[in-house]
C-alpha cells in the first residue's frame, strides 16, 4: 500500500523520504515528524501551506506538547487569539484535520 512505504520527494533540489503514513495521511510514528516532513507531506498531498497556516500548525504543536492532547477548534481559536470563523476561513475546511496531519499530531476527535 502506498501509505506504508517511504515516498521520495524532490523538494528544492533535495530528495526527502516521507515516513510511512496511514490511510488518512497521518504519520504512523509521530516521532518521525519534523517541519520539513510536514511541509513535504502537504506538498505530496497537493495542499498549500502558507505562513499563516504554518504558524497555526506550530501553535497547535505547542498546545499538544503542553497539554498532551489535540485542542478542539474552540479552544484552539482562543489559544491563538483568533475568531473561530477566521480559522475556518483560512483553512476552508475543518481546520484541525490538516493542522494535526501536517503538524505530526494524532487525529482529532469530535468536531474538527
């Protein structure tokens, strides 16, 4: 299966191996995550991460490291000091799924 093998990506002239992912695109081993891996995963998936999105990914990682859980969207919006509607508009989807996927965190539960 494609998600259980390493995918090579040529990124800015460098070859990068993307660690194995599950059927939803999340890393099988979260300890394999790095900024470069997260950006490469998004590129392979055809998902554009601008600097604002990347800032939110890093804030979600900060929250996860502090509290040991992925925040629900309401708590996350408050944590980053933004209106929940603005967070949804930026991501144009349930924001916690791409935030956690490309941030190397577990899949969110509940309303995302």
